[in-house]
C-alpha cells in the first residue's frame, strides 16, 4: 500500500507540473527564444515555438501588456492542442486589426469635414469600422431614421430598382455617387438585402444592383437606406470612406482638429481562428478593429475548409475551444463566430 501511495503521488506531481510558457511583448523580437526575459514580438512566432515541442504537455502563451497590430489572422489547426493564450494582466493585451489614420486635411468639397488617405487598399464589398479617441463613430447613412420610399422595378432577376427623386434632399447631385463605395439596404417580404450598386442611371433614376434581391419586395414599400455616401454626412461624428479616392471623410466633433484627432480604421477581417483544433483557450484578451463583408453569399468561407470567415475570433469544427474573460470591440461585423462547435465555451466575456 505504501508503494502504491508513492506511485500515485509521483503521478499527481507530473500532472500538476507547470506548463511550458512562451512570452510575447510589443517590444520583443521574433528572433528571441520566447522566455520571460527574451520575449518574441508576435503571437504567430509564439505559436510556431509551441509546435516545436515534441512531448505532450500544456503550452501557455503569455501576452504582455500592450498593443499588438494584426494584418492577417493567427490560425490554430488540428495539431494545436492543450494551448492557452492569455494576457499577463486581464484585458491589458490588445490584439488589433485597426491602423492609425494620419495626415488629416480640410476637405476641399466641404470645409466642415476632414479627409485622410486610407493606409491600405480598400476591398470591394467590405465594411470598415472607425474609432476616434477610442470611441466608435457611426458610418454615414441616408436617411438616418425613417427609410425613404422607393419604387421597385426590374424583371425576374430583381436586380433593378427605380427611385423617386423626392426621396433625396433638394438639389442632391446623385450623379456624383462613388459607386465603388455606396451600398443599399433593401427590405423585402421575408429578408433584407444589402448590396453594392453596379450602375446608376440618374436620368432614368434607377440603380442596378450587384446582388439581386432574394425575395419579392414588400407590398408595404418599406423603402431603402443608402450607406457610406456623402448624403449621409448629416452631423458631427459621422464618417465614410471613398473607395475610388482611397480616403476617409470625417465630420469632427467639437474640439477635434486635423492636428489633434486620433482615429483608427479596421483593416483585418479575422484576428484569431481555430480550424479543427482539439483544444485552445483564449483568456483575458482584448480583440478589436475587424471588418465585415457586406455580401456574405459570395464572400463567406467554406466551413469545411480551414479558411476563416470574418469575425474577430472564428472557430470551425473545433472542440474544447474556450473564450474566457475576453473583450471584443470596435468591429464592423461579427465578434465571435463558431461553426459546428463541440464542447466549446464562451464565458465572462463582453462583445460589443
């Protein structure tokens, strides 16, 4: 019996042995070994280091306090298990897909507005999020409250709509619409279609839609909303991006100037992804600055592959993925997305 007790005690000690730890710091270097004194700079490098461990034991990646810019997702795959990614201090490690806007100038078309160049190539059919001073700013929408009535036109394809000129402000120059930027929200009987505009005929007062509506239009004619256009710039705090000109247009709040304004715009669709992963825990992290796809029909990833869909944290066909004490903010679209999860948990977290 004494011998059995000794064996059990040894086994318990091995099970409770500390996990192998790798450290990440904004001031680290990916050439380092990932120790507490020599942290690496990126989460991707820390994940690569965990994959070099041949023995089966728990692996922990510790994110030190600070800001971590992402331009592409870090993907945990089928061979990544017993891994915990945690903030050294709860919600002090910020994983961000947003980039800072600089070089603000007064808009030549409207002196009330400021403009800045986009620091990346805008994607068609992608909605971005903007923060100023850490606060979300609403994207321009016309009309802001009640929908404007619209006459519907077009054949079986439902890809052509006609509008009444009275739906727009008097003197509005619709010929100046940047069709690479503007999109419409169209309610039908059982659904709502969000689509870019393929073509605009000001003389005929018609919009040709890039995505045809799915169902018949409502007999109650609920109208439409137009997003990301100058018509929607109706007050301080609103903004839009002009894809053709590759710039952001912003109406500053009182006290905000071209010299003092601090704005970031979302750039990345996904920050963290688990694809067929058998066990990953994310704890105490802040995820922010993600984009949204407008036309999910054509952009949505195949859930049977390892390609992540657009969400700050995306999980597909994984088990034992735990999201604990995390915050998701400043995203244009989905915060956490799980496809076919098994024993996955989201707890003690705030998604907004």
